[in-house]
């Protein structure tokens, strides 16, 4: 240390020792207004309060983000949480998949419309689940290697493969 340095047991707000042996204080990461000061390397990245441009907090890693990016969903105005595997992305809650992890065995996204009653009003929502195989009446549509969807078979197909009109069995309502 040189000059007029002052030794402190704790760093000021917005600073951390970040595990330096001499407890020299340095700025917290730009995502944090304040950060941990446990005298451990990496404390500067473990936020205790988020900076205004990084208002979304993810508590398991004490990180702040500008938005809840891919793999996370927005819990409330200030918090993100991680999607549940095998969801690669989700919306509304950790189990509502919008994209499946293409490296997982459960890589086909099956979406269904559901009616829910909220504040006395019935509204339709779409829920997504990742499956190994699409349910009967649906086929795997590989739009890209990273995006595999379960699409519904067209009538008269009860089951189909490779396309909505490529019947494996018929529903009995055909022409």
C-alpha cells in the first residue's frame, strides 16, 4: 500500500476486498450497487443489491441481470429464477417450457391450451412440457436441431409420423 491508504476491517458500501490478502477494497461489479465482502475471491460478483440497469436478482448465485434471459423466467418485478430441466427456456414458472434442451432425451416440446380461472375470469393459457416422444395424435416436427415441436396430426390421421398428413393410423372420420 502506498500513500495515505487506510486499513479497514470492512470495505465501504459498493466496495469489497474480493479476497485480496491485504484487504484492499475494490469496486463491486457494475451489476451490483453493493456486493458481498466475505474476503473471498469473486465477492465482487456476488450482489447484495442490484444496480438500476441490472434490476433482476437471481439468488442462488447472488447475481443481477438486465433481464431474465434464456433459461430463466421472471418471478416478479425484481427476481428471476432458473427454468426446471429439461426446459431450455420457460415462461411464467419454471415448469412451463417454451424451448426444450436439445441435448436432453426429453427434447420434444408439447404445448397445450388450458383454461384457468383467475379473479373470477376464465382465460386460456398455453403450457409447454418436454417429452421423449410426442403423445398419440402428434408428430415430432424438427424445425431446427435446437427446436423440436410436437405438432398435431391432421384428420383423418389418428397417429402420424414425419408430417401432419402422413398417417400411421386413421381416426375413422376420413373421406
